[in-house]
C-alpha cells in the first residue's frame, strides 16, 4: 500500500499541476478583478480573482467554474505538504489490520473539502472586490490596488507571529501526534479526521493564500513560492526562525508595495 499510495499521490499532484499550468498559460491575461461592463481602466491593477468569472456577476456557473480551478490549484499546492500526514494515517490504518485505501482517500477528500469551502469564501471576496473596483474611477483603482496588496502582505506577515499560527502549525508538523490524538474509526471517522487536519492546515496558511488572492489567483510565481514556503514550514520541526524571518519579509514587502517603491505584478506600461 505505501508504494501504491505514493504513486497515486504523485500522479494526482502532477496532474493537478499540469492542469493548473495549462489554465495559467492558456489565459489571455493574468486573472484579475473583472470590472463588469468591460476591462477598460483595469491597466495597472493587480489581480485578485479570475478574469471572466466575475464579469457576469454572481452565478452558479461562475461559482462552479471558480471552484473547479481553485480545487485543482489547491491540490497541486497542498498535497505535497499534506503527504506526511496522509502516509501516517494510512500507516495507522494498516496497523489496525483494516482496509487502507478507501479510508485514506476519504481522509484526503475531507482535507480537500476544507479548501473547497475556502474557495467559496474567496469567490465571495473577489465578487465584492469586483463590485468595489467597478465603483472606482481608473485613477482611483491604480491607487487602491497597491494599497490592498500591501495591507494583505502586512497582515500575512503579522500572522506569522500569532499564537493561532503556531498552534495550527504544530499540529501539521506532528503527523504521529495528530493521528494519536484525533484518531476516529471507520469511514466517517476518516472524513472527520481529514476535515480536522484541513482546518489546522487552513489555520496555518490562510494568510499566505490571501496574498495569492491579492497578487493574482493564477500567478505562477506566487503559486510556486507559496508551495515551497508551505512545504518548508511544515517539514521544519523547529522553524520559529524561519516563521519570523518570513513574517518580517512579508511586512517589509508590504510596506514597499504599499508606497509604490516597486511595481505590482502585471502593471502594463
């Protein structure tokens, strides 16, 4: 089972990255807040959502499309960091002499459901952002965009020093302790454990993904950077220095972006 599980996770992750890269490179422009009624005046504005999805306003089709792309992207970015926990769960199932494959994938499904729910929240936020952007004149948008990204970076940096961040990260860094503390039998138990781990993971990473949303949901550079950051954070058993350094770097970058010292992503000349 370990080898087949490893192979399945590798295939799933590679497929998710392939679909994500295809979506990224097939778009005519970076995904950004779509101003209803056209893109006029959007130059110089950082992406905060998916271009075209917000253009038609609130709709079930828009939600479905957004969640499909978001879920694939989250699978690509988060499964590598979740792999140690998934293997620990599978190992615990095997030691109990029970079926391993089905409960393990139920655990993974529960984990991903948390990120699907997060996608719903992101969809609402980008819709509201689109409505706000539409209410502004083009010059106002150009002033508002770096402020929004700068504040988001600052909040993400400050969150690195919070108790909640450390608590959630400690659970994610200790798969054995998590499984021992939160073990539930059966398929329903596997789903519950997956949801619980997903919530801890969301508690670790929500601020970092807020930066992704503010910088552009399909920004390949940010996706790769955040995937690496999340992976390193969860693998480091004693990573307080890394967390602190990252927090300081995010706050410094936020200040620089907010005051316009550097250009935001995809500013067109």
